[in-house]
C-alpha cells in the first residue's frame, strides 16, 4: 500500500486570475470565489496564495467566520462540514463582528507603522460621513477635560483636544508595543515617534466616537430587532466602524509600499449568524449593509481588494440579483478537478488504476472525497478489512458511502424536512405570498392542519416527489437556459439547496448535487422515502379492506 503525504496540486488558471485581482492596490468590485463543497477553495487560499499575498508590500487579512465553530473547524481538530453551515450551531453575530473588526484594526495599525495613515487622514475620513462635534464634546467631558470648551471651537479643534485628552490617559508602553518601537534597531526622532503615536490614538478616538454615536441609536436598534422591520440607516450605523477602516485602508494603499487586501472565508455564516443581544441589527441586515458599502466604496472611490469565499450557492446567482445586477461582483466559480485531471494527479501516487475506476464511478473526482478516502485507506480499519481475503477495495468505498449517508446526508434531510414543515406552517399563517401558492404543483397546496404528523407526511411526500423529478432529469436542471426559474419557488428545492446537498451553480446554470457521492446518498434516501410511501399506502389499503369486510359481514 502506498503511504505518501497528500500534496496540494497547483491550479494555474484560477491562481493567475486571483493573483491578478490581488496585485491591484485598489479595485472597483469585490470578488466572490464560490463553488460546491470539497473542491479546494479554502486549501487554495491558505496553502497556495495567502503566503504570497503577505510578502513585501502586500498585507492580507484573513477572516474565517467558521473559526469559532469548535465541532467543525480544523483549528479544533475538526473538519469543515460536507453540508451547509446552517446544519451546525452557528456563532453569534457579535463574535463574527469582533473577528472582522480586529482583523481590519491590525491592518490599520500596520498602515500607521508604515506612515500611510495619519491622524489628520483619520479625522478627514471620519468627518466626511459623521457629524463629530457633539460626540467629541461628550468624550471630552467624560475624560474630565479641565478647560471649558467654547461653543465656537471648530470640529478640527475639538478633534485635536480630544486626541490630546485621550493621549493623556493612554498607556504609552502599550502604544509603543503596537508600533514596534521596542524592536532592535528601531530608532526614531521624537517628532516621528509623536506622529505615529498620535495616529494610533486618533484611530482609537475614531472608534470611541462611532461607539458613542451608536449608543444613541441603541433603543431604535432594539425596537427594530423586536419588530422585524428594516432600516438602512440603522443597519449602516452598525457597520460604520469596519467600513471606516475599509475606507482608510483603501486611501492608504500605495503600489510597492502598502497594498492591503482582505479575504473573508465562509461569508454565508455572517448572513445567518445568531443575534444574541441588541447591540447590533440581525445577521442578514448586517451582512447586506457591509457588502453594500464595500460595493459603493469600490464603485465611487475604489476599494482595497476583497475576496469573499463561499460554498453557499446563494452567492452564485441570487446574490448578484439581490445586490443590483449580474456584474455587481467579479465572479470566479470553481468545480475542482475534472475526471481526467483527478486521474492524472492521484493514479499511481495514491490509488491504483483499478481503484480509480471504482472511485470515478461511485464518488467522482471531488478532491475532498479523494482525500478522505485516501485517509481511510491508510487507516487500521482498511488493513483489517483487507486481511479478509473476500474483501475488495469496493468494500472500503461502500464503508465511506455509509459514513456520508449516516453523518452527512441523513441529518441534512432531517433539516430539509424541518424547513418544509416550516414552509407549510408559514403558508397556513399567511406569511407566504398568495402568488406563490396559486395552482399547479402539490407543494402549492400545503396542509391547513396544525397537526405535526400531517405536516411531516406532507414534507416527506414533497421531498420524495422532488428527488424523483431530479432523478428523471439525470440530476441536472438548467434553471436559466431552460427558463426554469420557477423551480426556485419549490420549497423542496430551496430546502435541499439551503442544507447544502444541492448546489445552484452559475456557469453553466445547473442545480445539481454537490458531488457524485452525495448524489448516490440522495438516491438511497429516495428509496427509503419510497418504501415509506409504499408502506403508508398499503396500511391504508388494508385498513379500508378490513372496514369493507366488516361491512359485508354486517
């Protein structure tokens, strides 16, 4: 048995496209890197690109919103889930917000150390979007500023006084540590050191100003969360701080001196993050406000390169519509290896040709399937299985399929059933538009009963009907070319896409299972649902027959 370390295979075309985007110091659009699960997007960023994007003048912030999900992240000896993050316990929005802000702040500190972000620039950028006088006066009063501040003092004068007051109560050693003044060979004149320290204090003052202004809106945000309404101004107030940092970093970007960029992995988690308090708006509103403002900054003034990495098919098509038009983002979609590429990379090094033929037929060329199967092949379980003369490589593939079925597909199908039951409940309570429920398909006539069993049976029938239709189309529906956008109204299709078993890709515009292995597991689920339906029909038949027999005897 071959026992080699799994290697990361270069993808020259995709890497060139991403590098071309990242080499610009400012760009007009954010880039979305999307594709089905298991095709190597995160591996590409972390193992191939991120190191190069942090050399020389380049500085790349990396935020992974899944980092705090302990059961499903490599940082905690876990692995990313095969299905959607919505099937996991999602982190709080405040946690995601803190991650993003800390990353951007550390990048801003780097810009200050390089002399590209100054106190005056921070004031000018802040003053461009915010009225500062009242907040600055409140901060001065809070810091027990001894001299009375005249009402005639200008905004810039208030700013200078507030910076001085904040400097007086700041820890000088901490600021010097942030600036790296203690590093060997670091010698600056008094004027230079004062310039850098002032910029650090100014950045902290800007954060305090925004915090004060957001505090004024606290009751309005709490009322918004209770009522479920929408307010763009309140949503934007919650993203003021990260967007100010985006603006500062974009202005400071300079070719061959300071070229910041940001990679956000698993951006869909921010959209679905849990709201645990009223310090901010809900996750979807925060997500939309943040992306809207990045788009606006890029279109109006150019923004530092932002790469959003996701496996959620919402970002392959629907996000482009929700945010305006098909070209609002730069879209780069990857589907991993073709069968020919996978064969070239893995045959002889990791699998024999005969083993590859089995893998290609059962699982397909998905890189994560291949990696997990190779790990299983190296395990003691495989050795014990192969010691049995009657066992073959097909047995290890069957064991892997069983693992996918039990740990991935079955829980996701349970979640899909819950989503369908919720749809039936929403339809009964009038939350679904009447236009979506008119005529045609059975799902347009959900049960009006509150009974849980009735709703569950209806949900199972909808899933069975949809999967059977998917089988009849050979697991591929071209929702654009075939003018089949109506399929996105079907709650069964939406549920299977939302739980991550299906992927609605952009080019070509197919809705399909995320891999051939998951496809086989879906077929098994269909057979189970079919057996359940057969059982229910026959139970009803025998019940009716018994009733009829009693009637005849009578």
